[in-house]
């Protein structure tokens, strides 16, 4: 199955443009979330280089961020770029568990391959890559057991309806070996 970013943009915008004044935007460089401002009257989730996976990752961050954060650039979250120290990497990995769990759910819903990312190619390396993967899997299972948050649930269902009609998300669809 072909996964095209323009389809994802249309799918996201159909779900959230009117209800949340938020649009998914193809970017040329690094991803960023920009709130509405005097020049552009809607919030923008800008994903990197038209990559399908970047879009799903940035949408996951939006689904984790609460409404108060929607008015801050990049939701007001801390981010240290590639090249992080072990201590910075440990903090990064802790903050990435929830969005990467949702991203994995989105990928499965779309029939797309997911790869967990520690996003630190030139730094001290992952703090605990196997532990990080286990934590992401545990978060996926928790989300499936307790139910997805409203926006994540809406988007997941839209992905299923588009890419995998009739799919039932169950824990057996998620395996540590797939990471």
C-alpha cells in the first residue's frame, strides 16, 4: 500500500481543521508546531520534508499536548537537538514514550512500518534502547487497555477507515521484535 503525505494531510485536516483550528502542513526542514498568530489564523503541525512518518510523529505530539500548550511554539516542550549527553538523552527518552506509543498505534492503523527513534545519532547514544522500547510497548498496551484519548482515537479511526477498514487494534498487533 502506498502511503502519501498529501492523503494524510487531507485526512488530518478533515478531522481537525474545523474542530480544533489545526492543520497538518508539509515543511521543508525540521518539524515544528506553530500556534495561530496575527498572520496565520490556524495552528500548524509542520512535519519534515513531506515524510509520512514525520507527520505521524508530529500528530502524536499534538495528541499528547493539552489545550494550554496549543498556544506555545512546539507546545512549550524542551528539546535538545541531536548530540545530546547521556543525561539529556535519558530525559528525552522519558518524554518520548507517550508520543512514540501513539505514533506506533497510528502506523499500525495505517498499515505502515514503525521504528522507535531515540533521535541522537551523534550524541552519547541511547540511554537504554531496550528499556525505551519496552516502555513504548507498555504504553501502547496501556492505551489500548484504557482507551485512546479523544483526538488520538478519532485520528486512529480515520486511519483505519482509510487504510485498513475493519481492523481491530489489539495488543497482539504490537510486538517488541517489530521495533
